[in-house]
C-alpha cells in the first residue's frame, strides 16, 4: 500500500498517476486532509478503486456517514479516514481523504 503524504509527490500505480497537493491540517485542531490530483485513461470506477485501495486506503464518505447513523455504531469507527472522489472530466479526478481530528 502506498500512502503518499509528502506534498507534491507524484507517482503512478496501475496506470493511475497521482500528485499529492496537500497533506495535514488546514487549521488548528482541525481534521487532516490528504488531497490528490489524479489522471488516468482508465474508467472512473477503476481509478476510484486504485485511489481507495492503493494511494490512500479509506472508506467512502457515504459509508462513513451512514455508519454514524446506524444503531450500535462505535465511536472508535467514527475516526476512520474517509474519502471523496470527484470526476473532473478528460481523464482528470480529485481524490481527497479526510482523517478526523482525534486529539
């Protein structure tokens, strides 16, 4: 697994090229964000899979949010990193992982 936290690092995995554009908190006592500009000739579903499993492992924001609302959900799970994936068009994507603040 690659976890590319170093700002401006560029790498390619399985035909998906990504550049880390931001790593860390944007404000004091805030969540940490790991943001990537992604390009590929592969389908959006394939690119999303590479991002969530190989670039920075995380669950989808929808899965994370649904879990918070389910009965018996433990707070330990609330602090898992989650991602948002956006298709920008022409083989370009935006992948953002949020790691909730835990201090």
